[in-house]
C-alpha cells in the first residue's frame, strides 16, 4: 500500500474504522514506511508491531535521499529532518548528514519532524523551514485515521469528487469520459477501497447507506477479474494505475 501510494503520488491516506479496529496499527506501519530511513530511530521507539518493519520495500521517493554527506548537498534542495535543539531563535535540524542544519523560520516543537530547504552548505549548513506543499516535487503522503467509518468519511465536504471501487460498479470504460472531466476539475479526490473482509457495499450498509448516496461514482476498475476475490492491496495498485491515466 505504501509503495502504491508513492508510485501514484497520493497526498493523503485516510484510514476508516472497521471491525476489528486495526486503524492504529495500519497508521503506524504506513507512517514508518513513509519516514526517511535516517529519521526512523529518532521518531519511532522500539515496538513489537515494528519488529519486521525492516523488510518493508523502500519507497525511493525524492524525500528519501541516499546522500549522507553535507558537502554533496545542493543549495535549494529539500530535506526531511527532525528538530533537535533551539538557541536564540536558531534551530538545529538532523537531516541525515554528518552535521545538523541550522534553520530559521517557524519551527515545530523539539523532537518533531520538519521539512527544510538548504540555503548554504559552507561554512555552515543553513536553511529555512518550509511547508510540505511548498516543495515542487512529490513529497510523500500523510496518514490520517478518520473519526468514523467509511460512510462518514465519504460524505466529508473537503472532497469534491468521491469514487468507490467495487466489482459491482460501472465498468471503468463506461464512465471514463465523464469521470475524466470531473477528475480534471477536482481539487480533492477520494478513492475508497473495501476492507480485507468486506466490500464497500457491505461497509456502507452498516450505516444504512447506498453507494450512490455516499459516492459520486462506483467504478469497477478490474472488469472480468479472473480470481474470485481481489485483495485490497491488489485493488489499490490496479485502480490507481487506471485512474492515473485520467491525468489532470
């Protein structure tokens, strides 16, 4: 799921609650995978849930750089870091090289993660804090646990286009022209997937909601599937690959 989100430039992952509620575990693992390797020891304590997290495939996104030498950093580049101290309005930020960066601007609390832009590499490593949205390239995804279940998430006003993925939905080829037009106009798109145990229809039925009430579109992105069931992680890859062709 983390790799699919990164490949198709997903900005945010929203986890709705199900039975049993495993939302906190899912958030933990997805957040760990999204965090640059050089920051994980600072941001995550040793936990049994992360015992096997080391085998997760790396994302290799722009905010997971492999360069670990400050003399090879470029002015203007962006790095993820952790604020480690503050003195007279100047903050020291660990950014994965042998010396911390001295950053100015509005910083989060000590010990928190931050995005910085490198402004000078000598004689000191210096830069400024920036917002994630200011970075001109894909900069990872955020992870959020919704207050309620799928129905309440789908009806939030922040999404101006909502798509449910379902084998009972309309074939993608049938709705592609109108969906493409809506996709290109939308600013915040929600694409919803069923859980490993229940499809979207079954989840919405708990709130006595129909798919058409909760979503603008219900789409089958894998018509004529050859397997009896498609796993959630498989549906995510397949659906995002198809939706990625809509552009916009």
